[in-house]
């Protein structure tokens, strides 16, 4: 509906229509029937993690009412200085905690997975191959089920990478528990278990969500439920300041995952943030710098041998490429081929992943038992592939003149003995029978052109490609970054082998460029991925080649599918507002999408009317209209939110007659009363009990109404309105009439009114005007895949 916002509805909520709102009980001036009475049937729920949850909008607008203005005027210079210092202090804490969590995650995976591989290898050395497979598969199964059970039963919002939820939040969409303390705990523990279980998932995506959780929790100032609150942090109890902190947290997550501080800033700017300014750039840069300092200090501790059995493999930094890299004009064609094939493989990866996730959604919606059964099946399949496929490879003699042990027994390394004789190694086992981080290190390593067999690389590439697709989507914290880097590195190595003497580039360098090309093809990031790759490999000489391969792969992939995170956001049903507008929006005005009826309040309103409207509608914003004797004619005074109305009802500072309140009446309120709560249960009108006498009293809404709401004339184009709505970060946009002889407000636009499903539902003829891009689906192989998946989907 026009004024219906994303609100806390139950999962089976159906939007109200004009017939079931009991509107005739209201006085005529409280309801404005618009030209269209059709409801906005756009979904108000979305997939958060693996569960369907109600969602609501955030409001990044600066609210200006008499009460808040007085509160700001009463603040002295010391309070303003405290506010600034607190912001920088919170950024410091976010960076420090995110750095510690990133280091802990990496170290835990190294030790848990390392012990698993050592025990399995020791059994294989004793020729107990069946027992070795049993221990390997059972440990993977236990770790996977542990991660899945705690996610499904404790914090479903922790499933997946969490990047789509963070991206939607920074766009203005909120959902229950996405940044709660239990989600944070499950995200950390579940990510460690899932990655240690040898599932083809990464920990970089969950680290982005983890950093955002840390930032949000710090900004909440504690918990009212447990009496742990900090009054100093009341300044940050609003959507606008929390958005800045969550942006810093997301950047800190990337910096902690890859030890890439500049890459973290650029990732937040390029991929997740919908709104940016120079002050935010400084804060995110400061936050990621703290992450880098903390990681360096902790890594130095590890180098002294205080991190357990492992801790040196995959420690966030891959110093693996040659010290001196030279390339010539003859090397550009292979790099261009890498970019083109990377774009095609990336777009196909996105296409297949979307189809697989749709199938998983059908399975997950049947209940927790099916979610766990799916996770168990993926775990067993992965264990069989990782342990069984290396038997297909032949043993190779250890190369001469190596700096590291061959075969590597009881430690991470390039040369796994597996079933081979002494002084021999299994190159396919070195790829499969390892942590993802160590496998990437092996593939990136320079001077190893003769270490891997072409057949082994092909087998690993095919399995890595498809294991990455089917592993993401299980009910456990899992990321896409590392699997894509790993698959791209394998494909890069393969291209290097095929080029042979036609290129002078090292195969390790081909692996790095392959990772960049597949990242560009799937995630469509250029600047941030380029810097992350350079910081990851610690080699600035790669810059021109990485830039070239990223530009090519992204350009090729953009002609087919959207980037992977946009696809997942859409698949989850999150009402994300894109930066661009569809062409058909220029053919419509805002009045063409306004639906009704519209609920309004008078400046001095009766309590019973407010209670009735709040109970019978799900609206979150209500225009406040003044009429005689408070104004010469009916004029728009402002807008008041549901949350502020609930505060007024709870305080019970009512008036006995329909008169304006005095300034003294507002002294019973404090700024904390109107602060935005964090995670947890929100106030509801059903929790407020009023007597019959109180229901007949009045309340003056003037001091608490936002007197400067954003308004647009009903003749404004929809394209122009959606840009304003997104750039400012609004929750409500009032539509006012062209002429003065009509009602002062004719409707309210909310996020749902800009969704294509709603607009095209009202104007189906505009479907032909939707922007169309060239798709690889026109080619026969992808057309065949589409038909197969669509026919399979019809049978579900």
C-alpha cells in the first residue's frame, strides 16, 4: 500500500486490502481514498540466512522535530567532542576486534583441519586406507553437522556468507537478528567448523558479516534486556550512524580475511555500500589500518612458535610469487584469453549457482530435518571426492633441489605422499587433501611449473568448480570468495600449461591471474579485487596484468548475468534499490504508483483513533495535518512514525481536551525514549494497555512530528523520485498535489512502491520496456541448461 512500509509481519502475513481494514470506523478526515485502491502485494518477507523472515525499512533521514532540535541545542561543546571521539573509538574497537576474530578463525581452521589431515595421513602410512577414509569422512561429517545444527537451531540468519544481508542493510533493508550477538557467535564458530570440514566454502564472506555484526553490536551500546547499556552511546542509536559503523565493519571483515586494508575499504565502497562520503572513507581506512596492525602483531607471535602444531600455512598472506616478474608483448594474448574465458566461466558459475540455490530453497522450506539432510549429503559427497579422486592420479618422483620436504608428512605443503612410495608424491592429493588456503598457496607458488600434471589440474578444476556451486547454500556459514579464488587459480594453471612455450609467464603467475579473472567474472568487482589480489600476493608488479584481466572478464560477464551478490539478493527477495533506474520508470509519474487508502492524523489527535489505526494497519509513517482552529486551512504539518507514537502512548502524557500542549509537557520525555533499539523484540501496540478514560483523551503530535519531510509533486517522474529516495536513504516520501484546492497530501511512497514487481503489476504493458541485455542464454549450451533446470523446477 502507499503508506504501508516494511514492518514486522508474521511469516503468513498477507497485505491488507481496503475491505479488511475496518476503515469506516474512522472519521472521514482520517482517511483519504486515492484513485487506486489496489494493495501493494509485493512480498514483505525475505530469506534471511535459510529462513523466511519479516523485513522492514531503515530510515537514514535526519529527523527534525521540535523535541530533537531542542535536544541538540542543549548539547554543549564537550558533548559534541564526545560524540566525535566516540565515533573514532568505535572504529578502533571494530578494527581491533575484527582483526582478532580473523586471526582466531584462521588459526582454528589451520589446527582443526591440520590435525584431521595428520591423523588420516598417519593411518595411510600404516596402510589402513579404509580406516583413514572412515576417520576423514566422519570428522568432516561431524564438523559439517555441528555447523549446520547450531546455525539452523540457534541463528538461522548466520547461514551463507551474509554479504547479501549486509548489502541490503546498507541499502536500507533491515531484518530480525542479522546483527545479533547469537548470530555473531554462530557465524564465528560455524564458519570455523564448516571450513575445517573440507566443504568447498570460504571464510572471507562470513568475516564480512562478522565485522558488520561487531560494528552493529558496539553501536547499540549494550543490551536493555540484560541491563547492560551505556548512555554515552545513545548518540548512535539511529539508523544513520549505525549505517556508518556497519560499513566500517564490513570493510574490516575483508581486511581481516585477506590482510588487505586498502582492499577492504574499496570492497565496502564498490560492492556493499549504497551511500558514501569523504568522512566515511577516512573512518573505514582507519578501521582497516587497525586490522592490519593487529594481524601483524598476532602473526609475529605465531612465528615464534606459539600457535600450536600449525599456523604457518595460509596465514592470511600469500608471499608466493617470484621476486622478479617480467612480461613482454607476446604474453598479452594469453592474458586476454584468461580474461575472456574467466568472464564466460564466471557468468556460467553465477547461472548454475542461482539454479542450485532455487532447488535448495525448495528443500530448506520443508523444515530443519531436510536442511540437515542436505548438509549431510553434501558432506559425504565432498569427502568421497576429496579422498577418492587422488587415487586416479599416478605417483610422481620428488623434484630435485627443493627447499621444502618431499613428500610433506605431518604438515602442510606442496607434496602429499598419500598412497605413494617413499620419495614420491601425489600431485592431485596435494590439491584435494589440503585446506583451501594451502591449496591456493600451492597453486600460486612460483617455480613449480613441473610439480602438477595436466590431467590432475583438469580433474581438480572440474571438481572444484562444481563443488563450489553445490556447497554454497547449505545451512551453515559459508563464503564464495575463497572457492572462486581456488577454482580460478586452477583454471589459470591449466591455461599456463596449455600455452607452454608460447608464453614466458610463470604458471604461478597464471594462477594468480586466473583467480582475478574468475573473481571479475562472478563478482564483477574490479578495483577492490585488483587491490585485494595485490595485497594478498604482496607483489605490485602484477598490477598491469591484473587490471587487464579484470577489465576483460567483467566486460565479458556483464553481457550475460548479473553479479553473484545481486543474484542472491534478488533470490532472497530483499527489496534492494538499484543505483540505475529502468527505462519504463521515466514513462510514469509518482501518482501512477500511489495506492491507497492513506491514513493521516490531526495535529492534536484522539488516543482512541491512534490506537485503532496502529492496530488495524501496518503503516509505519503517518502524515500529520493541521486544520482550523490550529491553522487557517488544512495544511501538511509533517510526518510522525509508528515508533514515536508508541513512545507517546507508553508515556501517557495525554491532554484532557483538544488543545496544544505547552513546552513544559515535553520535559517529561528524554532523547533516550526515542532512540532506535537494536536487535531484539520491538515495541508493539498490543503491549500497551489503556483505560477507557485514557482512550477519550488527546495527544499533541506537533512537538514530535518531523516538520521537514521530503516531498515530491505528484507529476514528478518515477525515475527521478527513486533516485532521490535511494540517495537520501528515505523510508517515506510524501506525494503532494499539483493544485492547492485538494488535500495537502495525496499519498506516501515507500520502498515497495519502487519495486519492479509492484510497478509492473499496476502497469503490465510496461513489461516490454524493461531494459534487456545480451545474454549468453542465446547460445545452445546455456539454452539447454536453462530448459533442463526449468523442467526440473516444474516437477518440484
